[in-house]
C-alpha cells in the first residue's frame, strides 16, 4: 500500500482566498491518494471497506479505480506474483 498527499479537483472546483489584500483562486485542493494491491479474492471486501470508511455523502468523498494487475516482481529477491506482494 502507498499513501500519497496530492492536489487536485473534481466537482469541488476550488475556492478563492485573500492574501495581503489580493484575491486569488485555489484550484487544486489537497487530497489523499491510496494505491494498494490485493488478491483477486479480496477485491470486493477491500472496495466495501474503503467505500464505507470514506463515505460522508458529500462532494469530495472520492472515487475508487480498480483494475487487474498482470503480475509483480520483487527486484531484490526476484520473487514473482503473490510471493512478491
């Protein structure tokens, strides 16, 4: 799992702020990006757990993109696939 602090916007569109008397737009809002790889048998369980934990019912709850991983290789030991995860 990798957690990254990122900046972006979707439907929130940002907002304006005033600094030293000048108004400026904040278009990119702070967000968190989580990347994780799970076994195929655990995908639905992971989707349910993440969506329940992240749900507020308001704009900004986020999205989950999921797709198959065709393989993995741990460079140090040359382990592949499940052993590399």
